[in-house]
C-alpha cells in the first residue's frame, strides 16, 4: 500500500474564551487535517496542531513521504527527522518545554495515525487491534472545567455562560456532567490567586462529594505555594497537575504533599524520564500522542510508565473528532490507563470535521469504535467550511497571551505568578 497523495488542510472552529495561565483562548481554534491516500484507493486520517509554522512543516514533510509504503513508519520517521532537523518549533507553552525530538514527533504523529487508519481498513480491524487489542470497551473522559468569560468581548454570551467564581465553576460542572455523564472533574487553574482556586475545588467537592477532582495551574505557582495548596487540599484531590515548573521543582513539591503530582509539562520526551524517576518528581503522566510521536510511540511510553509504576491519564488541547478517535483507540489498548482522560470535546459544541454518529459519550466514556481503522470518516462539507473559516479568521498561530493583553494590558504569563 504505497502513498500516492497526501492532502493537508488547515481548519478553524469557534472556541470559547477559556482562561488559563497563559491568557485566554482566542475566538478561533486551529487544527490541521491530514489525509493519506494509497495506490489501492484507501484513505487514512490524521489531525494535528494548526499553528502556521507547524502547518508549514507538515506540508513540507508530506512531499517527502510520497512513494513510501504505509507500513514503513521507521523510514517515514527518519525522513521527517531529516527535514525538521535541529529546529524547535513548539508554540504550545502549556504542553511543556520545546525540544528537537518533540518537534519531530509532533510532525510525525498525524501521518502515523493516518497510516494506522489505512492499515486497519485494509486488515478489516479497528486501530486498537493494531496496538495490541482493546482492554476496555469504552474509554473514560473527565469534565474539563475552565474559568471563562460569558463570551468573547464584543460578542453575545455563549451557551456555557461565565465562570469566574466558585458558583460559576460548580454550575459549569453540572452542565457538562448532565450532558456527558462525566464521572471525574478537572479544573484548569493558574488563573486566580491560589486561595480562590482552593475555594473552587472545595465547592466542587461539596457539590460532587463522590467525584474525583484534579487541579492544573500549569506551573503558575512557586514551590512554596504548591506545597501549601497541596497540603490544604489533602483528601480532596485525586492528583495535582503541574503546580510548579521543572523536574527539580516538581520533585521538591512531590516530597512534601500527600497526593501524587501529574504532568504533561516537565516530562515530555523520553530523555526526561531518568531525572524525573530518580527524583520521584511525578506519580502520573498525561500521555498525548500529538507530541509523543503517534500511537505506537505513545504505547511505548505507556510501557515505560508501567515499568516505573506511574499512573496514567491523557492530555488534551482543543481538538476535533479525528483526534478524539485516535485518543480513544490508544486509551482502549493501554492496560495501565489508570485515570479518566482529558478532552476539550464539549467546548467545540458540536463543531467537527467527521461525519456524525461514530463517536458518542455514554456515562462520561466514549465507546471504542469497532469498525475498521479509526472508525470515523470526513464530513467534506464541514471540512470545506472550516477551511474557509481558517482562511478568513485572521489567526495563524495560537496566542493566548496577546489576546488577553488586548483587554488587560497588565497581564503577564510570567512564572511563578504566585
């Protein structure tokens, strides 16, 4: 099955004003859709980031993959590495430090997923079978809460409304749980002073006493603040995610708080494992196939987590249905996935590039597709609309900080902030 064509299509879809340590989400989220077409007429789908520099690398490397067999993933990776070379082009500051290896893996990932989609279709099996077979029929996801404005400045309020205090956060949780059936909750912190976010977690605990809770301030706190918050939330948090920066800082916090620390920021490539494990900096890794190099490489990272006794969840950026399908197949075939995964799906509010019906939430979990490949197909009309939105929206790279500074010129993403 030889690759004959690769189509790379940037898309944009509406995104609510979700607040975080870097600022606030812009009105449009960007993604890139990859279609790999073989000489036998089979097509595979991949999805990745939409920032202009990353998009350029995806387009450039796509040309070098024409003529390869879809099974030749090692050769594919080598060709991409030769093109990406020593450059570092990672603009997503909330996913940790940029490295050359991570940059290569980010470009490789959508092509690998698309090739696995093709291989599953050719063999008549779902992608989860290519990853060792599913160990669960549905993959659990968590309600991903954000402090947010009622709507983007100058626009009408969105249907989610504002969430700027404890009451707003609890109401947001009720909305997402009622609609999706989520059975765990994560709050994106690093927005308000720590005591205010402690109050929000306590309010969530009171409203949902049997629901596991997590808090992620995206390294906005100092070591001392992280330790204080961790101790104050003893018995309330399932885990505390990236409270402070760096492996050394995380290790100092981990030694002084009662709950495990999780990360998608200080351990983002294999080279980070030895120092993190030696210092016992983390207890949970949030996997993300978009920057760990696709599904097969992510399964290797899962095996490393198992060897080191780490718990596992899954990280999420704003994404569409191709990514959700890939995440679900990976989660289904990962025996040591110990915590519900993150997802931004509720925030896309029905917008998607895949045909409806293939993916759904049942009691907070997505049943694993059983049809060949990823189990999703493109909605070409929706793809065309979202591509037109990309061309017209005026945004070419995600920049939460600059968007926030348009409305609050004093805002700074410096760390630690507290």
